C-alpha cells in the first residue's frame, strides 16, 4: 500500500489485538471532500456536477470540485444526503481533516427584484412586510411575498416594483404612513 501515515494508533512495542487499528495510511493524491446537504436540495446534487469550493486554509483561492459520488441513502436522523467532491487542478498542499465551504446553486431566477434581507420583517402570522418610501417621504408598510434568498439578499416575488425605495435600517421602529428622512438611497434592484 502506498501513501502517507497520517495517524498512528499505537506505539512501538505495544500489544495489539487482531482487528485493532495500528496506522492510518492516506493516499494524498486522491483526497475528497465529504459533504452533505438537506434532502430538499437533492435535485442539485448530481454526479459529475461542478461546484465552487473554498477551503478554510486557503480563503483567497476559489477552487472547482466535481461531485464524484452521491451516496444512495438519506440519513434518517439529519434528513441529509451525503456526497463526495473531488478537487480539480489544485496544486497546494491538502491534508485530511481540512474544512471547506461549498457553493451549490439550488435555484436561479433572472430579473428578480431583490432587497437586503434585513429590510423584510414578519408579522406574528409569518406574513412578510417591508416599508417603502414614496415621493412625499412617507414610509408605507407593504405586504410582500418572498422567494429565493442568497447571502444577505432576498427576492421579493410579489408586492414590490423595481426602483421603489426600501427602508433597510430602523424599520423596526416605523409605523405605516409616518414621515421619514432619507439618509441614503437603497432601491429595489433587479438582479
């Protein structure tokens, strides 16, 4: 067996049983990332699909990985699907146990209206709303429907038009139809 000893379970001269671990030997040329995702994103996990990978050890390097194996079972406790990712064309040192973040595109929508996530508030019945500012500098409460979220942005699928001014700070203290002073502009963007 070729490889590098990455862990030693016993010391020289120790007595061992027949199924006891002695060494861990790793093939450093075939390291994979072990990952898992909630089963609701199962459709986004396909063998051969390329993903963006960022290793905690190399945060400034964006890598590409390819899904090499999707395990054919959902974990009954965590409701997640496990899969392996093979790093493509990376020439820096990788060692077992390193952590990574993986970006998986699960949904995309062209020309969606998005706002900062903190602009959207919720009522006790989970209805989403935000405040827009009209031409008279009045803050108006607007019930909205949200869609896809990514990072700190959230899609507004219903209830907001492109280029309307949205309150993104201090909206927790606002009431409907109250006069506000605009400190900066943040319009709903179309991205």
